[in-house]
């Protein structure tokens, strides 16, 4: 079995750590509705424009990280190309 590329593995660990941090920050700042069928969502109805921008920025960064992680996971066991 091929061994993982150490540089990609390190970057992948760092990105997964950042992704977990951002997801936790999003849950803390904008907790999910515990009863979505019984109660209307509080966000964005009671949110300020700054809170909406902050949430949109978090979501965009999370989505970007998830895509980058998917790409790195496919490259993890690929052979390192030599650019000589």
C-alpha cells in the first residue's frame, strides 16, 4: 500500500483543525434551532447586518475548506510529481 504524502497529510490535519474550529464558532455564535418544526428560526429575523455578514463569511470559509480538504484527500496517496 502506498504511504501518504507527509506534506499533504500535515496540511490536511491543519485544515481539518481549522474547519472544526470554524464550525464550533458558527454553532456558538448562531446556535441551531432545537425545535425547527415547532418554533421559527431566530436567525436572520433578529440578526443585525453585521451578524449576517459574519455568518455568511463563516459559511463561505467552511465550504471552501471542505472543498480543499476533499481535494487534498484525493491527493494524499498520489505519487509526488517531480518537476525537474
